[in-house]
């Protein structure tokens, strides 16, 4: 489900200030309090914010297991920049796997700009967005990870193991300076491993907030990935992987 420009602005303001009242958001966005309340209701229904008495707060934790849907609200500009650069790897007739990350989800409009594309994903919101763009779309099925739109579990693993996409776009929560990619959520990490095993070409998408971090579960290393796309340079990084910035 897409969000409006004003709702994106609200998310960015909440990311910056952590908590804001309805009145303050109304003042900062030049919008009526009633419209702000409707925006907050939609964002809460998408699990992007937490409504509190008189205002709202953002889910905000670094390198921890946080509500997955809240990631869509973070670093929107950087993720769009990364998606635009990664889109140079798309061409007509591809089968495309997108993992559950919000970063991969930003590729949907670019995929829609090509003919005869097929999208596979374990993110229900990404799947709905792709369908709305008219893309042939398959969702993996499975159970909801931490009550989010991201799916994992036995059914998802079985589906993914039978798919061999032309290209796989994925992200994760941490990238160490030695090129280790890791994540704090075991179920999400494992399904990415299966996606990587079957993909003909893999692309790692990573915004700079994740640079230099390490999470509990190791996924892989950049040296085993075909291409990585960043929003800015990572000077300390040691890898042989091709980098697009």
C-alpha cells in the first residue's frame, strides 16, 4: 500500500524528533489537525508508527529486532536513490525476486517500466504494490514474521526453493567493514539464504546507516554477491564485489 507525500514527510519528521503531537505536526506540515489524525491512523494501520495520547512516535531502534513494517519509514530518500541506481540492472523479460525489505520494495515502479516482467516476493505490501502497477506477481505465502507484512516459514521456504529468478534484489540490517551481511531476525535471514542459493544474479541494496554494523545472524559476505548498491561510499569496506554508488 502506497503512502502520500505528506505521510512520507510525517514519517521523516517523526524519525527526526521521535515523538510529535498532532498540533505540532499540523504546524510543521501546514495541514489541519483532522487531516493529520487521518494520516496517523493510516500510518499506524501499516505498522509504521505508534499512536500515543495526543500525537505519535516512530519505531526507532538500531540493529535490533524492531517491527519490520516500521523500516519502510526510515531513510526514504536514500532508499529511493539506491533503487534508482539498482534499476540500471533491469531489462525486459526478467523474473525478479524481491526480499522482504522495504529497500527492495522501492524497485517496483522501475520494474513496472519494463515489459514482460515477473515479480516474486515474500513481502505482502510489496506484492500488493506490484499488482497495482500491473506487474505479474507471486507472493510466497507463509506466516507473518513478528506481525509484519514479511512472510517466512515452511510454506515460504518451499515456494522459494522452487524458484530460480534471473535477478534477486535484497537488503539486510547490517554490513560490517569486512563485508559480512547480517540480520537480527532468524526467519528473515534464513529465507534470504534460500533466495540467494537459487538466484542467477544477486544485488545487495544497503543504505549508509547500516555501514559498520553487525547483527546476530550472518547471511553471507559481499564477495559472494554479484553487485552491491549504496547511497554513499563506504571507505573502510573490504570487498571484491562490484559497487554501484
